[in-house]
C-alpha cells in the first residue's frame, strides 16, 4: 500500500504567530483606501499651505510645497501596505535604502515640514485621522507664533552687514573699536580677506545698531577714520548675492 502523501507546505509546521507576521496582510477595501488617500492629500495640502504662510521671508522652491502633498499621500499608501506585517516593513526599509536623494534641504525648518508631512501621512494611513488633524492645528499654531515672534524681534533689532576696507598696517581694535562701541550694540566678524595685492583688508561684520545711533552717523564716523578706504552698510535681509 502506498503511504499517504503528506503536505510539506511550510505553513503547516510554522507557528501561528510567524504565519500571521509573514503572510497576513491588511484587508482593506478599495473604497477605504481611496478615502484615506484623499484625506492624506487634503491634509498634505494644509501642511503645504501652512509652510507657504509661515515661510514668506525665506527662499522657497516652487516644487517643495507640492512635494509635501505627494509625500503625505505616499506615506499613507506605505502605511496601509505595511499594516501589521513586520516582514513588509523590513522589505520597505531595504527597498528605500537603494534610493539616493540628492536634493539638499537648505533650512532646518524645511526638514521639520518634511517630517510634518510624513507624520500626517502615517496618521491617515493608520486610520488615526484625528491625530493628523489635531497635529496640524497644534503645529500650525506653533509655526505662526514663532513667525510672529521672529517678526517682532527682527523689526525691533534689525541685523546689518558692515563691510570695510582698511589699510593692512592699522590696528583694527585701536582704529575702529571706539567708533564701534559708540554706534553698535553688538558686532561679530564674519570674514576677512586681502585686497590690492595684500595692501588692504576687506572686513565684513554682522552688527546691530544702538537705539540712539543711526546708519548715516556710523558711516560718516568710519569714513573720517584715517586708514579706512571704503564703507558699506546694509540690512542683512536685503543682502545681495
């Protein structure tokens, strides 16, 4: 008599917790997926709108707000694909490890908005819509408060760039220190370079004027100093390339 054929499928001998982890995927209806992706697009658009409203003074790439919206949708998709499947999560990490992002985010605040869009997409994909909505309200309020605070401080104490050309043989602190102390609230040396084949020094300072001082008085006082060849004084936020 021929012995019965045994089923050698690995699923029979595998523990239940492993079968659930490796083979079980999220059972979500297409309608639910569509609703979640649309919600992720809407909330991503809100994130992009907050970004534009709170980053008016910064140089904004035209594609960055669009990237925030698409990122929210994609993360919502990824979250639904992974579900509770650990194997899929590790597979996704391996797949994304081969991707190289060559675009450098210029500002740390832009990085924060990228994380913002990612978290919103994860919340929608994980069916925690209220987490995304409440997070948008709180983060948006915090961004507006920080923007208002920055505007108040920048309006009260504007920063300036002071560029000087001075003869090489002059003692800078002795030559300029008195005028700086009487007109400037604070100063920080940003750069030093030589000019005219090493005969002159080009100095650039980041400065703040004293409340009682004015820009024209500072420029006139510096021009009267022997050894100062040229003076340029401009607002930091109006700095030209």
